[in-house]
């Protein structure tokens, strides 16, 4: 049985546009069924996926050039106590998440306005992943935040609150719209490398699961995006509803975890195939619809060759660009978005009798 998400298209996040209206015209034109909140990094550096979610996080400090975490001041302990109180109160009353809004966003109000007017069935927001953020931020001594239990907990809870705020605002705009919150986790592709030999899978799964569980408990869907080759055991066991990969470059990598993928699909999990290349400009320049269909079908074949039924794969498939489009020219970003929509429409026709 197909679902409202079968072979739908959505986008990952960033756009290169310097004009907000042009960016939203692109969203409306290509992603009317699942509009997304675009990050406009070329307009404001605060739209960066790391910086955007740090507002009101205890211990966050910037000297104008570097971002680091301060954990030794009296103010830190005062802020921390209030933060933990806020967290528990917001879990019981999501509207209180306004205190942890992303006030620096240029585009979020337009995103919410579109939801209010168009009333789509779904709408996509995002947060940076807790593992990615905790391995990016350091304290004053240069120690990675991941290795400090207090900082790690702060990061997990801060990002949970940012997700809850988005859910609240989307539902406030249209109660019948289901929020889809993507957790952007590029750094999980580095698990198992020399940089993270002391990090266990279980630790990362638990970090992701904590956020995903709260997202799902509040009437939204959770998703994990990783645009690199990774051990998909981690996101598949984190309890998310959707996994999103760069299927243009790494589709075969997912098939290495066929047992977990099969179990994920059988419980209703979705695969969002990042078919349209946004990380390879030359590939995007030469891309056309026929090539994208071929990439999608090849990606599906990697799983069917492992014994997973094609019907369950297609029923639970969506299509996306391989990653954000913020580093592209506006022209190429527009091409990527339009190709994604065209691919979705073509695949729906191709598999209409599924």
C-alpha cells in the first residue's frame, strides 16, 4: 500500500540565493507537497548549519572569530540550572519552546507563512545533528565537547528544543501538517576512523535516539541525513522514520546493511534517496531526467539483489538532492531542485500500479 510520502520529493536545506523571494519561489514551484525551510548562507553567516542552532545554548561563546564553550564561570552554572528547568517544562508544554526559537533565521517566517497559506500534508525543518555539533565545538582548552558529559547533554537538549520549536510553529501554522525534522549528521560518516576510534556506536545511537524519540512523541517524523559513506547501522537503530543518503555516490554502501534495512522498511521506515548530485558540480551540469531515473533504479537494485522486495522499497522511497545546494550557483541549484521534482513525477508514473 502506498503512503502519502511514496516517491515524493523534498530538499535537504541550504540554497545559494541572495534574494529570499526567489528562494521561496523555488520552494513553492518544486516542493509544494513537502516545503522545506531553506538556510540562506550567502545572505547571513548565521544561517550556517552549525551557528544557526547555538542561540540560547548554555556555555556557547564567540569572540567574533572562534566559537567555543565556556564551562567554568558562575554564569554558566546559573544558566545551566535554568536551562534544565526550561527543558523539563517545555517537554510538558511545547509552546514554551518559543524561548529557544531560532531568531536569527531570515527565512523561517516565510516558511511558516507558506504552510499557513498552502496547508501541505508535510513540511520539513532541520537541526544539525548532536554528534556533528558535539564533535565540532570545543572548550577553551580545545577539548572536543563530545568527551564532556555535561556539554554533550547540553547539546542534545538544546537541539531537541530547537526541533520542538519548529514542530510547534509548523503545527501552529496548520495543525494538519505533519512536521518532518531532519537531523543533519555528516560527521557520522567518520565513525570508525582514526579521529573517532574511542567513540562507540552505542553512544552515538543513544544521542540520536534521544532527540528522535522526543520528535516522534510530539507528532512529527524524524529523519537522519548523512551525505557520506557511513555505517548505516547507527541511524537505522536510532529509531528514526526516514534515512537520507547520497544515493548518487554511495547507494551501494547502504546495501551492505541489508538486514537492518529490511527490518527498517518492514516497520514502516522510509529511504529518501539523494539521487540528484549537488556535491559534484560537473555531474549536475550533465545530469538529465533519464540519468536520474537510472541512478534511482540502480540504487534500488542494490537492495533487491540482497533479497529485499522491490515493492516494499518503492512504497517507502522518497527522492531528494544528494545534499544541500548552498555551495552551488543559483542556476545549478535551480536545476537540482527542478530535476528532483521531475524525477518524483516520473517515478510516480512509472510505478503507479505499485
